[in-house]
DNA sequence: AGCACGCCGACT
DNA sequence: GTCGGCGTGCTC
């Protein structure tokens, strides 16, 4: 295509699309390129940003070879990041181009930020000295540079005063470096007063950071044990070493409260990174992380793919949280990939949680991680007193879901003018609606799941694919009027029941259905903190990120929900979630209570919650996983086949199944309809792979899919190594 | 993942 | 007669 004489050499370039390997591009004579350079290259009909990869460019037919069109004035993507991208692609069995794409998610950041126009004194004197001019000159006399409007504002004059002075040559224009997105954190700013136990753990973490080199630490501390303050000491140590720090938080936990605590300790806020960051801000953060101006990032899982050049510590807070698992495009768990990133970068990683994942506990037991335990809450804050309510012995009234025991506790809490939190992890009014006459059940037309009644919206809603329809008066099957019955509770129904029993109490429902988005949620939380509500009925939303200082009673409406869904992690998840919810209370020094409604009070989850001792529960779960050869002892993977129509998806899944490579240690189950049978208008089927030992399941999948017929039509295949959720 | 090219339904 | 829906195929 282009005359060869114009091309110096051929280099591999990773482009942001599902390419299995880098593409080859010619380097024009005189263009300076190194591995990691971020470049603009022609790709089909458009131009995209890619990264120059390592090694030699592959030989490619001259007719296909095109040339790099531009090198961005941007720090090259560090070798560590390129290695990390290759590693993640290999592990997740995804095209490396798609992983690289995650690291290039700030298109406008590759060009330097435009400098801010500033002004500075030249030394020349103005012809006349008016009072306004005098104020301006006094402020500027130390030779410091100002922005035009900044100086005018500071001096309390209009900007035409400044313009006049510029005109006379008193000020000259200079380019100021772009404004940093955040101030520099100061590791010595506000050292917290730590207890001796906390101090010991903090000292160990500081030591690890100080030594340098890779290490993985599980920081295990109950809610209120000061985990955050303790790992802040590790952050301080890394900053003192001149390294950058990444703190990962589950998306929802990225709250004002965390940022404030960070500010109290370091005198500045960390840079934030999450999916709904404004594009302009996003670009600034990306650029300043690459340039090393930003020293600490607090972010959601995608922050792992920021182009840090001096990263020296990763903290994964609430490491057990399922939000660390990405389940679209590239399926990865940011907690696990953080450990990999730390090993590649040769620096420490800290996994923190009050309820560590079973995987992390086993890794600690096997000596791969060091486990540091913070056993006690601050002296003045007692752990909540948690009791199970046996629903067989204390059943609710017919048509109700709250047992007399819980109602009595709520009543007493109201009498004391304290607050109650009721937790039910189910949105809407009722999870199932049926016709009392013919038995018709309302089911989603796309998925196989029941439609959830949302009484407030007067709709039946599918919680899997978002499909919704108005709730009819008559049964669509038999036509009978007014005989549709809601079955089971959602938060709306619990709130209704509360209103019935306590008509004078101020009740708030908190779920993702709350209209008004994050802003409204923040307002509601504030109102609750100010004591403007007596009873809060909430879903999962209340489990994370935000504490309710005034809550002295937490009621779990249905602790058994989620225990019987076939997910091998169901018990662990339930324990973690309920522990977290009950931990929201009891921070005020008041005596607080957690009441757990269950039909199986003997269940290990309930016993662990009631006793506050998770060791026996975890030991049992570990044994169960070991026996069944489930992660972390064995391996699981899913192959998800999706297509526009059900037969298409199922048909290809069957073809894939027939092509299964023989490996005695790997079982293939399915195809079966995938847990979320329909997503974004596509039908999904799943093959489940199980190896009872830590087999190289990736090689197996590669060999297998290579043998299988190519996906035809709209069929797409996605691979999920160790699916972390089965719902 | 984008994007263009290509072939079938309702309209300026 | 066109505009536009999204199925299909390609990108060094």
C-alpha cells in the first residue's frame, strides 16, 4: 500500500478490539516508537488508539500493511501493564485486544492537557497607579503566576483592570501546567491514634511496604475494628517511599464517608475512579495517573487498568464483595487480578474484609497470604446482640411476614425513640403473582423467571431482563376479575405491613427503585441520619457503604432467602451479606440488637451470625468445598452462548458440547438455560465445566473451542473462569 | 467492538 | 420511488 521506503520497520500494535494478537503496522521513517507507545493507527474504515506491544511485528502481506499515523505525546504504557494485560487475557481466555481496551478508556487523555493561560509580573511599572491596580500588584508582587480571572477575583477588581495592565506590559502571558485533579496527599498529615492491637498490625503492614517486594496480606477485622485507619498506615508508608497507591472499593462503597476519612488522614482527597465519572474528569485522572501527578486513586474495579507507572501498593477493601467480579465482555475478578498485578509489579497487596472470602482464607491457611486479625471494636462500641427468631415457633399473622417477636422489638425501639432497620433483599411488592381461580402464574415472556409486582409503579417487572407490563385486573388466562394474589414479600409489602402495625411511625423504603437516583439516595440517607425516619426498610443497598448511626434494631425479614439457589457460594454469600447488614448498627454506644427471621435456626449460617464466631462455619464450608472439589480446591468455568433466538443459542451450545475435548478430569454439564436467561435481548445458554482439581481449564477450553464449528449468525460465546455467581 | 455493506418494510 | 431496520463480515 505505502511505499516501503517510507517504512523503517514493522511493530506489533495492540488495538482495542477482539483481536487475538497484536496487528502489525509500519513505522514511518523518523517516527520515534518504543514498546508501550500509545499510537493512532488506521483500522478498517476508521482510526483508533492502540499500544505498541513487545517483540517483533509479524510478517503481514504488503497489501495489508498500513502505517502508524501518529504517536501521542503521552507516557508509554509501562511494561508492567503490558505484562498484566497479557496475563489477564490469557487467564480469562479473552482476546488481549479487549483487555487492552480497558486500559485505554480515556480517548482524549492521550494528548497532553492544554496548558492553562496564566500571567506573571514583568517588572515594568504601569503609567498610573490606581487603587485597583495597587491591590492587584500587591498580590502579584511575590512573582507567583496567576490566572487572569483568579487574580482579578482575589484582588476584588474586574478583569479589565488586569487587561489594562497586560496591555501596558506590566504582566506577560505564560503557560501554567494543567491544574492537578487532587491535591497531594501528605502521609504525615493526621496520624490517627491507634490502639496497641491496631498499632501492631499497622506496624507489620508498614514493614511490608517498607521492605518492598511482592506480598499478599489478608487484613481480617470486624466492622468497627478500625481496618481503614490501619491500612491507611500502609498507604502512608507507600507514599513515603514515593510510590503510587490504589485503593479498590466495591462500586457502591465509594462514598463521601470514605473520602472524608481519607481526607482526615492525608489532608487531601484521593482521585476517584468509577464508571459514572464525568468524561472530562476521567481524562484528567487517567493522564495524571500516567504522569505520576496523582499519587492515590480510590476506585471501582476498573481502576486496576489505570496506567500507574510507580504503583507500590494495592488495597482491596471489602475483598469478599461480589461487585469485584466483572461479568460482561472480559470476565474477571478485580480482587484476584489485584494479586496478580502486585506480583507483576513486585509490591504488596492488602485484602481487607470483616468477612473474608473463603478463597482468601484458604490462601491464608495455605501460607500464600499472611493473615492479620483485628479482633475488637473500639472500646465504647459494643457488638450487636444477635438472635435468631424461629419462624416455625413464632409465625407471623396470616398474610404477614413479620413475626410477633420482631414486631414487639420494633415497638420497643419506637418507644425508646430509636431507629429500626428492616432488611429484605427483594425489590418490589411481591415476587410472584398468581390467579386464585386457574392457577396462572405471571412469567416473563423473555426469561423463565416470575414477574415481580411493583405496586407503587403498578407494574409487573422482570428483574432479569427489565421487561415490564402493567398489572392487569383480570387473569389473562381465565379472564376472572380481581382474583390475582400476590405471593411472598418484597420491601414495599414489608413497608405496608409496618404501616399497618405502626401507622404513626415514619417509614422509608430504600432500594434501587428509589426515584431520583444517587442524589435522592444521599438526601434520604442524610434524613435518616438526622433522625427523620423511625423505620427503614431496605434491600442490599443498605448493606454497603453507609452506616446508620442511630439504628439500634436490625431485623432480617428472610434470612433463608438465597440459601437454596444452587449456588455453591450461597451460604458464604448469605453470611457475608447478613453480617454486613447487622454490622450497620451498634456504632453509637447504645445497646443494639439484630433479630434474624429464619425457618432454619440450626443452619450453620444462622449459628455463625448468632454466636459471632465464624470460624466453625468457615471450617465447615472449606471442608465442603474440598470434598466437592469446588474452588479454591477445584475449578469451575462457564461457557455462555448467546444469540438472538433461543433455538439458535441452544443449538450452538449443543454443537459445542458435542465437540467437547476429552479430558477425564473435567466434567461438562449442560447446555442449560443460563441463570440470566435473557440479557439485552439475547437468549443465553450455558455449559458448566467442573474440574475437581486445579486443572488448566483454560488450555482445555482453548483446545475445545478451536475444534468446535465456528459460531454462525448472531451467536456469541463468552467464557467465565470460576463463575462467582450463579444467579 | 465499531463500522460498512447489504437486502426487505413504512413513509417524507 | 427512498429512508432505515439490523444481519454479516472484516479490520494489520
